C-alpha cells in the first residue's frame, strides 16, 4: 500500500504565475492611462552559462509582462573602468527605471565597486549598501529577490511565522543575511526567532532539529537529511546545483540543498527543486522594477 503524503508542496510555479498575472494587469492599466512603461536594463559580462540563462529569462519575462527591457553585453575582458562608466550612464538615464549587473563578474572586476556605483534608487537587485541598510531598519527599499520571493511564498500559503524558530543554512549577502533580517521584522511574514548557521557552526544538526522553519541556502546538494528535521517543520530549499545525471538529456539534474525523499515525509510544507523558490526570484525582480517606477525610493 502506497504511503499517503502528509506534506503540502509549495508550488512556486503556481504562485509566480499569479504574480505574473497581477503585474501584467497593472502594466496594462498604466498603458491605458498613458503612463510610462517600466524599463529594466541588464548588463551581462562574458558568457557564463548560468548567467546567460538567467538574463535571457529576465528579458523574456519583461516582454511577457509588458515591460521594456535592454540587454547590454560585454566580453569578459571589459575593464572595470568601462563597466563603471556604463553604470554611471544607466544611473543618469531617466528612461531606465531599474537595472542589474549580472553576477558573478570576472575576477579582475570588483563586484563591491560595481554594486556601490549603482544608484540605490535603481538597484532592483537590492544589493546596494543603502538598500541593505534600509532593509535592516524596516524602511522602504528594494529587497533582495530570492528572500523576497520566499516571503511571498510563506504569505500566500498562509504559513505561520510569528514566534516560530527559523534556522537559515547559509550566510550569503544574497540570501542568508537578508532572509534573516526579513524574518525578524515586526510583520507578517516575520516575527521569527532566527538562527543563521553556516559551515563553521557547531551542533548544526541539533539546531535544525529545533527549527519550525528551515531555509536551506548553503549550496551543498542534499545537505539537509531526514534526521535533521523535526516532524511538522516547514522546509524551503534554495539550493540549485547542477549534478551529473546520465538519465537526463542534458547530462545534469538540478538538485537542491535538501534530500527531498528523506525530508518531505516529516514536513508540513516543503518546496521542490526545481519549481519552488526559483520561479519566485525572477518575479520579485519584476515587482522591484515596477516599484521603481510607481513608488520610487527617495
């Protein structure tokens, strides 16, 4: 007899489709009233496969929602000075509402310098120190796309966060740190007690076992195992690692940080990989771009 599923799958694709419909309707209304169409620019350096895919999907989504988009390409030998000139040009272009410089950048270019050079009012990736600082203070800002997408999933699935213990695996500037700040805020989703764990953390298993919510963003395939999760936990898997797989056409399989087969039976809610957090990240970027136009940060 097949074991009955006790967990609910958090369907990021379905929620992203809802958000897409909402944004498309809002842009259509702007067009009807003769307003300016949101314009997102993306700067892509080199030919990294992952970056090419991400940027192409962002440009495609802009077209589907009704945004304008511009793709600016450079070879990977572009100088830091040239890239900084382009950032300054985009900062001063009134037609561009928001823009991103796709990371990672070649090693001869300082990512920090590039991020800090972006006008924080156009920083729809939410990486600029001003946006990060405003986030920590609970002020209006552009929020980092992946954590913002996770917050939207928690909200739309009405997952209780108040007073819950949330363990975040990973302390990156892109996911771990902003995620912790968002979940600590006096709001819903939020009001969590947050523990951030990383590669140097002791008693990691014990901390995970005490968690009501686990957000796995550590970048190690199938790191979170069944014996690290308590019954009824909510598990959000941010991991996306291409693992060799002879059974797939591409020769790879996208694998999360969670061992789904072991962990899912213990969960109340869990995200799949793919189809969980991933689709939400791009929609958060689109939301930020619309915000840059209709509710700009001063």
